[in-house]
C-alpha cells in the first residue's frame, strides 16, 4: 500500500504529465495502507507489552524468526527496487514512480528491523540458526546478482572488442559497446549485488567458521554452482571448436559465440577460485581440518565429472546403435550434416572424463595413504552409496521401459531392428548406469571387506552416540592418527596452542588406556586433551 502511494506521488511530481488517471491506484494505495498500518500498529503494541512483561521475550526463536524473515523478504524485493532505481539513474531507463517507492519502502523496513535486532542484543546461540539461514541465503542472492552483472558487462566488452577486430561493417561508434543501456543495467546489478554480498558475507558471517550452514553455502552453492557454470562454458568452447571443422563458414563468423563464453568462464572460474581459497584458509582452523574439506571438495567435483561423463557415454552408445542397426550417415552427421550428435558426445567425454578421473583417483590415493579412516569418512560413503543407488535406479527404470518396448512390438508382430532404434536411449542409459553401478559396487565391496577386517582385528566398545574431540599439538599427530585407526571412527581435532613440549608414545598401552576411558562414557561428548606426554579424557554435555 505505501509503495503504491509513493509511486502515485512520485509519478505526479517527477513523471510525465498526465491529463487524468491514477484514481484507481490511489484508492487501492489508501485502502491497503490504512488496513495494513492499523493491523501492524495493533500487533506491534502487543509485542511491546510482551517485551515489558517477559524478560527473555527479546531473544525468543519466534521473534528472531520474524525479524530475519522480514529482513530476508525486504532484501529480495529491495534489491529489485534498487536495481530499477539505478537503471533509471545510470542507464537512462524511463522514469517510473516505483523506481523510488520500492527501494525506499523495502529499505526502511530492512533498516528498522536491523535496528530492532541490534537493540535486542543480537541472537543467542539457540537463535543463530535463523540468523545463519538469512545471512547465507542473502549472501548467495547477492553473489548471483554480482556474478550475473559482471558476466553481462564482461560479455558486452569482449563482444565489442571482437566485433571491432574481426568485423568491418560496424555502423556504431567504437565506444557503443561500453556506454549502452545493457551495460548500465549490468552496472546496476553489480552495485546492488556487490553491496549485498560484501555486507552479508564479509560482515554478518565473519568468524562463523564452525557453522554447518556456512559449509553448505561454500560447498553446495558457491563452489558446486560455479564449477557447473565453468565446466559448462568449457564444454561449450570445446563443442564450438570441434563443430567449426564440420561447417562451411569463416572463423570470425563461427566464433562469434566466444566472447560471451569467455565472460561466463571468467566469472564462474573467479567465484570458484575465490571460495576454494576461502575453504583452504578456514578449514585448518576448524574441527575436521583441511583433510575433511579436501575430501568433500573432491567428491563433489567427482560427482560433477561423472554426471558429465555419463551424458557423453549415453550419447555415444545411442550413436553406435544407430550405426549398427541403421547404418545411415545422418546418424553421425545429423540431418544437416553438422555432425552435432558425435561432437556433443566427444565434448561431454572430453570434459567429464578428466574431471572425474582427477578427483576420484585422487580420493582413491588418499584411501591408500590414510586407510580405514578415509574409507569410513561420511563424505566418501555418501558419494559411493549415492552414485550406486542412483545408477541402480536408472538401470531398473530403463530396463523396465526397454522390456516394455520389446514386448509391445513382439505382441503386435512388429518386432524388428527398428525396435532397437526406438529404444536406443533406454539402452544407452541402461548400459551407462550398469557400468557405473558395477564399478562402484566393487569399490563398495572392497571398502566393506577392509573395514570388517579392521573391525575383526579389534572391536571398539565405545558407544556410537559418543562424539569425540581431540585437543592436541602438532607433535601429537601420529598418536591421534593411531587412535583414529584403532577406533575406526571420525574424530574431530582442535589444535592445542601453548601446551607442553613432547608427545605421548604411540604404543598399545597408551591407546588402550584412552579407549578404556572413552568406553566408560555412556552418553554425551568426550574431550581428549593431549598436553605433551599427558593424556586426559573429559566427559561433557
């Protein structure tokens, strides 16, 4: 309601002169504003009464959820309003009253609730989950705006340079590819996205390294999404280069796509590199250390490489079946002779195979170095079980559909080589998923056999619900590793700074003593403090 009201006023003061009109908008604005403001004032007074009556009302989960939910909604709609206002101010877009009304109203709501949160004293530990959701959601939202704006601006710049070099029929001036409305819009998006991301990522999330949501933001959103964009742009580049050999056109005309693709590659790659550097900087300071961080990173990129490789295999198998049962050249070259299907398959294989092989076999190398702990790692088990389960599911679905096609043609008397052609994609999916499921079944079987063999040699009596954290200095690393191997479970490790010199001897007697102390703990968490040669086990809740 207030936005409509300000829009009406701004249009009358700064917009084009109108003979009549706007009465419907004004009536709606007044109606919504009156009802909304009265309801809000009534309930806000009730909230203030509750604050005065109950000491801890200001830090309840419901209040914090309300504050951060309103701030999140205001941030999303406020960003759209700010972009439109900057487009009008920078890019020369036509004036509309909402260019002023929207950012003013949503900005006022965000600032007022931010000040309310500050006056409450900030969230407690029990409220941090809501704050983190808001912080990392808005950080990612700002990062998307910043990346898209930079990508569009860079694409415009590179396309202008490319056209200036390779095209001689330009009618526009040389500066048109810099000073234009598209770049004005891109600059608006960059400014808004940059402010959002810097404020929420560098200020609000500062020092929050132990947060699970921070790790989800870093790995599942920032790193994985930027990796997908970068790998996709590299695939597009390879596809374009290969296709050039099959088309009859000049290089300058054919590679017109290259500037935009390079802009996407640079933008996605920069986001990927920056956030991976953040991971490398932060993970030695948190529980689990750098090893756990690299493990998650490797399995994420191995998943991306395997997905790309799988699409390439399916495409290649379907082409092979076409050649085998039809023998027609358009199967490879395509109806227009562009060889698009085979080029697409080669591109996907050329991109996905090295990405998967590098990270998967790197993880396998870690298994040989570290042993049972690596095989027992949660990220490895999630990756293997996830890939195996998805592959089996795909195999069953496509096997069912293939049998349906065969039986249908058999019962109708139309079974022929054409049946294989009709089911080529199902056969390709079935063979691809079958190979992957068999391979990862063998990997899973090997892991389980070695883990069972390790457990058979020594059975730990520590309850599974006990969480173990070790505080130790660097010289105690061999002892901590021996303890991990003995227990066969993941152990968080914090670095002990300023302890005694030396480290405990790595022998069965010391490890047995620690294990016995841990086994006596029925529930809760255990802290193993290694100070020089002294070892102390403390239970805490």
